[in-house]
C-alpha cells in the first residue's frame, strides 16, 4: 500500500521516515511555522529521489527570495518526478515550478487544471490563495472574489481541515463577507493554534470589523509562542502597530517597528521587510506623526539591496514610498522608466495604476496635494490590481484622503470617509471626520 500525505494522496516514496518528514514539513509550511526547511531537508536526505520534497523545499526558498536555489531545486524535482512519479505528482511539480519561475499565467492555468483533478492537493491549492498568492499578483481586479470562489468550489473536499478553514475564512473576509469569514477562520485557528497563517487571517478579520483591542490582545497572548524567525512574526506585529496607529499611539507603533520590523532586527522574507517597513513609516508620516530621517534612510538602503530593479508591482509601489519619503527623485525616475516601458510593451498586467501610484506618492511627499489627488482619482478603483490585502492597500486610499483634506477638498474627503465607515468601523476615520467638522 503506497504511503500518503496528510490528505490521503499517494506519495512516490517507499521510505516511511521520508514520507513522515515530508508530511511534517508541508504542515509546517502551511502553518507558516519554523522548522519547515529542516523537515523537508530530512525527507530529502532519507530519500534523495523524492521529487515532492525537493519542490516543497524550492517553494520555501522562493518565499525568501532565494531565486537561484529555488530554481535549482525545481529543476531537480522535474527530473526526479519524470523518472519516479505519478501523474498527480508530475502535475504538482510542474505547477509549483512554473510559480517559482515567475511564469504566472502558465502557473495559474496549470493550478486550475490540477485542482480540478486533485482538489485535495493543498500545496497546489495554496498557490493562488493569500495576499501574496498567484491571484493577488496576477494583476486581476477581482482576485479577492476569485480566491473566495475557488475555495467555495473545493470546500466539500476539505471539511474541517485546519489549513483549509484558515484560508477559506480569510478569502471570505477579503471578499467582504467579514463576519462569516472571521467565524470560519477562528474555527481553523482553534483546531491548530500553532498556525501563524490562522492568527494572521483572524487579525485581518478584526481589522475589517474594527476589533482593534481584541486584535491587540490576541497578538499579546499568542505571539510569545511563535519564534521570531517565523515567516509571519514581524508581519503579525505589523498588524499590532496598525492597531496602535488606529488608536493614535504613534510611539507604540514606532516601538514595534524598532523591535521587529526595522532591517537590522527583522528575520522576515524580503518582500515583507520592504512592504511592512515602508507602509508603517509612510502611515506615520501621512497621519502627521514625526518619523526620524534615520529610520527612512536605513530602511531605504536595505530595500534597495533587496529590490534593486523593478519587477513586482506590489514591491515597486512600496519602493516608491521610500523614494518619495527620502526625496530620491532619481531612483524613482529610474524605476518609473522601467515600469512605463513594461506597460507600453503590455507586460504589466496590473496596468497604469502602478506608475500612477508612484507619481502620486512623490507628489504627496513634495506636499503637492492637489497633484496627488489629480493623479490618484482616476485609478483609485484599480489599486486592488497591485495585489496584497485590503489592510495593506488601504494605505493608498489613506494617502488620497489626507491629500484631499490638505488640498481643501473637504466635501470629497467627507464623502469617502462616510463610505468607508459603512464598510469598516475606524477610530482614525472618526477622528478625521471630527477634525473636518
């Protein structure tokens, strides 16, 4: 009888220890927990021809932007699975390899076919889910709905699986079904508390329903059991910093930044290093709080090393935050030139919203608030196309609202705030309303 993964899919290895280590590694990966790489390396050491262990290890390399290692492992997995692998495993390896190579349209097509045939292959199903998944970074404007619909289609195959409930609930939350999403995510979280993705998804629901104090308590209670090397450790504290800003406590937000987010201390993957740091510092700046210049300079220097060239729109927008805040017009102009060229060549699926955001951020930093409003207004509904979560993208809308207020367009600012408050309770938005009278 063949060995199986946790969800009952056959594995092409005869080594019980390799299968066990692979199952452990996959569960840790799906939970965003430490020990993932070590478990997968054990599986490879026990059975060097086990293709699924190699491709899973490649995916972990990709999380940390270790592109060469990820592609090397993916190439090995392709060769191994061709010699010893089932049809499902060959499709599994190829789909993950396409994603690792950045071939998003092909990876999405392969993922859809694979999930249709093998809906319980959680590793492949995980590819399009989440704020940094294939759907979010595809440039599509409806990626929140697409994730929700995909989860709806396969829900019958998972039942009360802790991982699936986590991602299913978060997809509901991001697609606007916040109360139901929070309940489903909390069910998954309660099934496995050692699950950073579940804690993270619950925090997103709490952000959307205004449970700021409850979110703060959740982080305080849960984070001591999560190693600082955990892939989401810094980002979960970033959520706590957002809560502090919501309550007007800039000092606490800066303290969290100093503790876990600044480049000299963080152990987060490169994309989170750049996006969490830039977005938190920018929010402080936009909300009228002082940010020491040294924090911007140090964070910008680290970001330039991690993302020296234009590529991923979500990263490009956050790099524009650094360039605008540090008045590095030259760096932003160089990045914009590449973005505009890709747009002209039809190679920027997210579209014109990307360069528009970059220009608007620079105008805001230059205190040309009318220009910021003028550039952002036509593309505001397309901000979703850059990817990320609603909590992350709200930074752009916040910038727009502040620019409206500072340029004297109070009726438009009031209207937008009123609409937002119907969607999400916000102490900050209430304060802004009160300030405008």
